[in-house]
C-alpha cells in the first residue's frame, strides 16, 4: 500500500469499485477505501443481489406450488426451508464480494478497509476498523466520493431491524412472518413484499401516493396494481403512516387517509418493512470541513465533469442524486475515471433503464405518456400484449405488454415501457436503439428470432405505425 495516489475512491459499491478499476486501467495509481469490509456496497451486500437471489428462490417455490400442475407435473408436500434459502443467498453475496476483491487486486488497486474522511483537498484520513488502531493519512491528487445511500427514515417509525425493518432486515428474517406491512409502494417495497408474499406471508402495502410504482408510466402503474391485488397483496393507497408501536407480538401501525383527513386506522402485523426511498450517505465524510457543498436534500452538487465546488474532489452515484440505480453509478464511475485520465467520459441520462424484478418484471425507459402530455409533445403509441406472443404462450407467462412511444414527426423513440417475462432484458434492445438514435421503424424492420419474447418488441414497434401483424 502506498501513501500517495493519483486517485482515492471513497466507497466500494458499484460506482466506487468500477471507477477504481477503470482509473487503474487508464494508468492512475488508485486506492479504494471502504468501511464495510465486504466490497459491493449496499447493492451487493444488502440490496440488489441478495434481493434478486430471494426473488428467484421464492419464485421457484410459487411456480412449483401453483403452476406445475398445468405442465403435467404433480407435486405434494411442498415446504419452505428458509435456512437453506437464506444460506444460498448469502453464498451468492459472498462469492461476488470476493470476486470484486479479486478484480481490484488484478487491476492493482489498493483496497483499504476503514472509514474514510476528507481532511482537505488532496488528503484522506482512514480510520481502521480495529479498535485502537492508528489513523492512516493518505495523500492523493484527486478524491472521488462514491458512498451511496441509506434507507430514508420516517418520523414515528423507529427501525430496529427486528420487527420494524429496512430492506437489510427484510433480507435476513429468521422465519416467514404471518403478516407484513410494507410502507412504500416503490421498487424495494414491492420486490421484498413479493418475496415474503410468495413464501406465505399476508402482505399489506401502504403508500402515501395514489398509485404503486410512483413515477412509472400511468398505464404500467395501474396494471401492476391490479396484478399485485390478484396475487394476494392488499394495497392501501393514498394512506399516510403517522406512527408505530412495537409490542412483544408485533407492530401496531397508525395510518390515516390522505383523501379523507382525520380518518384514522390501526393496522397490525408481525413485521413492518420501511421502504419509502433512499437518502445520500455522507456521514462522517468531513464534507463541511473540506468545504464541499450539498443541496437542501443533502446531495453533493457537482458539475458536468462530476467535480464538486472544491477542485480535486469529485462525486458520483446516489450521493449526487438523479435516478438512484447501481448501473447509473457504474456508468458515472467509468465516465469520471476517464475524465480524470484526460479522456472523454459521458453518461446519457435519457437512456438509463429502470427495472422492477417482481413477477411479471417491469422495465421503463425514457419518457412516460404523462410526461409527454405535460410537455405538449406529439407522440404515437405502439403496444403489443404478451398474450399474442407465441413464446410467452409456450412458457405460460402471458401477463403484460410492450409499449413504445415515438415522436409523431420523426418517429424517434421517446420512451418504452414493458411488463412481462424478461422485461429487464428486453428493454436493452430499445436502450441501444435510443442511444443510437433509432426510430420505431428501425426496430420494426430488424429481424427477431422466432419464437422469441423479443418479437413482442418488434410488434410494438410495428404497432407505432399501425401495422402490427399478430394482433
């Protein structure tokens, strides 16, 4: 380990470790400092990866329990071995974190475990995790802050990660609760609610806004609300949580209707999951002392090159706001590293997909219909249902549709919204199309393999011009 670097990255999550690797590839002497002691940040340790592992396991259970019969497969005596399921999830996380550590070593990035703070531009202080260990002072040309985000709190709802949990606690429950209340109908709440609902929990989702998946295309939100209800979730929308009381037997949640103010209700559950969003994690970084500016919501302000108001101090990912997604942070990390190495780094924020890994999956890209209407943009809609897709029929996953929004005059793709099997993978074709300036016609004229789910994308593109074949 050196005590002088070209770049020190604070944070070993998707944005941080990717930035460190790219900087090292470009010849910068780089260190990555992370206090967790397990690389990958929230995403890999207590977020994206373990949640997807549990989503997959719980999906297998639900399919075996409810859908095998139609395929001629008979099952009896199914049960959930939660301990084994959790152990598999932990093994996935462990293998991937070790993999990232290997990649840092392979690219000659110094990995330093400890809590970093910025003494001043060009100097980082690291407090090692070992009690009584002396602080390490590191000199560097540039500093990159990539510390991510933390679960947002809610007044009157005190998290203990036992009965009132964040996603961290929801990923590590020791038994399947009989009842669960999820506060927040966003990505985290609906994904984790889906996991436990599949395993036998009665799930109630409480959301302040009048719709699930706020910010998504309105048709997508309405369709998914119906889907979740059909799957057995109870949705209490336009409902405000005012407090929570924990007892030996569970949690009593006080709520009131947003539409009918004063109408209160008490909901009871074994476990409450608080999932109302994320806030930037900047604790103990020493930003004020270093003179780094933050906005009114605590996000670090940066320019087009990811530099803060202090020369030599940069920031990427959740701490600078925008869509708080791991892949957005990764792209920013690569772009920032390239800029620091004298190259041209760039992120197109118009082509960042958002994916919800419920079942069916949901994927969104670009503008929603509501946004286009508000902006006064003339557009056409091409929509194709999976019920008319031969592959979806063959695999018995026909819920959902592909919707493409295109400019009336230019036919350029303005947005795309998918509900259905493999939606998160299917959206990537449209991401590439938008990035390269393709029109709906361009996608419509590309040959798609048959029988394939991607044919639904082609048909939706054809539908923009009113000429879908299989509908």
